[in-house]
């Protein structure tokens, strides 16, 4: 599909981000992947600029342990758009540098805090950091399991895939389901609905030789494509909750657990219960979670009535869960009949 499903992997250091991403990258032909463990914002400006024989289209740009200054750089944001021109100063002269095409971008990070502009363009995912998963990983290392490489035939077959137009005949039914369940009340659904359709298109593109075409030569999405996208979306929404980076997700989990046990809380109370970051950092987390409508702040006067303290309530907000293809068709049909 033309829209790129950029992926942002945010997890603690040593959680296995590099291992997972390197295995994903090895699935694709080597001439399609550009990997860097370190990069500066300036490099992004000059990299292949004005090269007549180069285009970022069809390339995968994997940047490991990306730094905040790169995320915040204008050139990086421009690379997320379809083609661009950057103007720089060289020897006191303004020079236009053309950046051709747009790569699919895979990032890993343990410390950065992406802005909404970045979050809107990426799928934010993180790894399982539970004790249970740590035990499984240690057991696998102890057993000295050998991780086999991918079948070269599979890798070579990806070379034959082409960019194509996709038609989703059940897109309106998904829209009806989300509308019926009042999920469009959340502004973020403007982007998440598009991401869901992009995941379906990605599945169709991968299986393009097994899909039929309509009268306009568009590939037609099937039940199987929906189920693949549904599995991805439900995992991200249910297990990773609203696409939060790992530090915010951990903070929100602590807030939710505390709230379920004791009710609303202050910044001091949540910090005392879970001092995994500084007091000031907790203030920043609470402010960010409130901005995302995951927490509801309110001022309450203390017993002496001389000052007010901010208390936080956790919103009764559930991540949406897409039904199976059969359930989707049944629910929408009932809605149409009623």
C-alpha cells in the first residue's frame, strides 16, 4: 500500500528490542534494508539528496536506539512524507536538496518521548517486560536453542511483490461497527481507523498473487486479510493500550492499579507508592496522561481550606476490540435490519 506502516518499538533497555527487530529485518532482501545504529539529523538531510539514481521508495530504514534530537528534527519529519525538498546553507548559499520517495521506517528506543506528530505517523509497540517472559527467555538461552534463519525462497519471493491498489469491500461495515459502539468519540480514531485499513491493505499486498482483482484492477481484500489485521490491532490495543510508549504505559498501569485499590490519588501518593522515576517525572507523566484523557484531574480543598490539591481519577475507558469476521458481518446486518 502507498501509506507506510512505520513502527516505533519502545521498551526498556535489554528487553530484546534489537533481537526482535533484527529477526524481522532479516526476512526482507538485503538490498531493501538500510540499517544504522547511530545517525544524526544532519545526515538525514544530505543522505542521497539529489542522487538521480536513488529513491527511498521500497526501502526499509531501520534506526536502532534513536535519539531525541533525531526524532525532533524537521528533516526526519519530512522523510515521513511522500517526497520532499530541504533547503540548507552551504558556504553562505541556500541550496535545495531533493529527497526522493519515502522509506518504511522501523525505530527502537528506550528513552525518547515522541511528540504527537510522531505518534500519529507510527505504530507504537513494546515488548513483553513481565517476569514470566524473562523466565522464558532465560530458559531458551539455557537450552542453547539455535535460531534458524529464514528460508531463502521466502526472502526471494518478496522481490516479486509490487505496490498495488487495494479495495476493501467490508470497510463500511467496520465503520458501522465502530460507530455503533461509540468508538468515534475518541479523536485518535481518526488515525487509528486509517491504520486498521492500512494493515488490511498490507496483508493483501503480501498475498497479492493469491487475491482477485475488481474491474478497476484493484486487489480485493478477503476475510483472511481482515483477521490478520484484527489480530494485530487487538493485540496492540489490548496488551499495549492506546499505543503508549513503555514509560507512559508503565506509569498508567501503576495509576490504574492504585485507583482500583484506593480510589483517586495525588501526585505525591502515586510517587510514594511507585517511585520508579523521580517526583518531577511523575508530574510530567500525570500531565501527559491527563492530556490524553486517560486521567481526569480535579482540585479539592484540604482540611485547612487554605489551599487546593490536584487529585486524579482514572477514566473508565476501554480499548476497542474488533470482532471476528463472522461476528462483524452478523452485528452489522442486525444494525441494518433494525
